[in-house]
C-alpha cells in the first residue's frame, strides 16, 4: 500500500493492483482508503492497535434487579428497556446466571464440572 501511495494511485487502482498480485479480495476499498489516509498523515505504522473490550451498555446489577422484580419479562422486553439487542440481553443474562424456564428467568444450577471451569 505504501508503494501504491508513492505511485500516486487512487484507492481503486491500489486495490486492483494489490488484488492482481496477491489474489482476489486480499485488499478492500475500505482498508486501502484507511491505510492511505493514515500514510498521508505521516503514520506508516502497520501494527494492529489494541482495541480493548467495548464498554458494556447493560449493568448486570440493574438487570439482575429488574429480572428479580419481574421474572416473567421476555428477552425482547428487556432489550427494549435497555435499548440494546436481544442477543446482548441474552449474553448478560447468561453472565448473571439466568436461564429461561417456563417463561421465568431462574438461577442456573451449575454442575461441579461447570463450576470448576468458571
């Protein structure tokens, strides 16, 4: 990509040249555009930058209290209340050890093997 920058290639030209040498879909327009922008600013570092974990949008303590107050709420209702996806709610419910049983969220009983893994 640095070579393509020095050649004065556009993003599309750079993608076409890189893919013709290394194979189809090795480089994408978005990736090359990002790298060329980075190079133009003087940053030629190609190492991956640490991203860390994303900030959670659901407080597990609040979710636990909500489920305790009304254990018959469905994951869809909880997701709408917290303005997150249903999958995010399901992930957090699993983190606090809740499973759905007969339309109620109950504490999940772990086997000894599962307790050792956790």
